[in-house]
C-alpha cells in the first residue's frame, strides 16, 4: 500500500533513469545535472524496480533503445514501471537527448524540462507495491463501522468507506473479518477521499500476519507469497 508523501519530502524522491548503454548513461547524467532533480541512473529495468520497491519515486526517464531491446522479465518490469510512473522516452543523438513521440495513447511531454519541472513535480511520488492486489470482496468491521474490501494482497487491503477523512495516515486500527472470525491489527497507509474519480476508502497494511491470517490469505489469493510480485503483463 502507498501513503501520501509530504511536499517537502517529495523533492528528495528520485526520477528513475534506465539505459543499457554506458555512453548513453554518461550523456544522460550530464544532461540531467543542471536540472537539480535527484535521479537514479539504472543499467536495467529490474535494477530500477528494486529502487521503486524501497522508496517513493516520481518519474521514469527511459532510453528508447532499452525499451526495444528488453526481453522476458525485463520487458514485463518495463511495462509495469511505465504504467505506474509518468514516463519520458528519449533517444541519445550524440551529446543531445531527444524526447521521442510515441504512437497511440502513449502520451508524453515534448521536452525534458516540461517532464521534470511540470509532470514529475506534479506527480505524488509512489512506491511500487511489493505484492499483487486481487479484486476480492470480504466483509469488514472497524469498531462498529461496517465495510468491505475492494482488493486484497499478502501485505494489506483496501477497505471501502464513504467518509475516509475520519482516519489519519499512520493511524493504527483493529479490523475484524467476520468471515474468518479474525481480528487483525493494521496501519493506515493510504486515504482515498470521496469525489476523486476512484472509490473512497482506506488502504491499510497488516502489522503482523498470524498463522490464521496467512492461511486465509492463501485460500483467497491462491498464490505463492514469496513470488507474487505486483507486475503487469503486456
């Protein structure tokens, strides 16, 4: 689950830069330095994924050649990252970095400056989810408040609530799952307010996973928790 990042902290969140080519890597580093943004230059999409799992990031700058050459796991991770973060696809032309116009619905900025100063600056930094979410509806209680899950993963759930502003980020709650006859301690990691074109509610992460909770999650998710990465298939 992801939380909202305070604006002063968001300036420290990186833009991930991916290229397989050492020469292009050097050109990108020189080109990006004057902008003052924090960047993490990666030699593969899997390396970028590891960073995005550990800390919130605010954008993705990709050498188009790397997109074309990516195969197997790299291709899947590339697709996941470009779907999750604002993305600018570029190509190195000697010492210059040129944004590439993409066909179809792959909209992107026309300049590096617009991408960094507008698109990335206006994006709330996010961290990749470690586990895949499944659209599973399970009844819940938070005290006397009846609710239900919209999705569920090995690490937490999203609970629908028409008045999510009653909760606070970081607040610890006890959630009851009557279907399992189980009560679970959680922490609020995300608040989705009403009227934002998404179902309102709260994303909570499990503070501990008991043997009973583990068994119920296993029956519902039917996946291996050690390899259930949140990756999208192209």
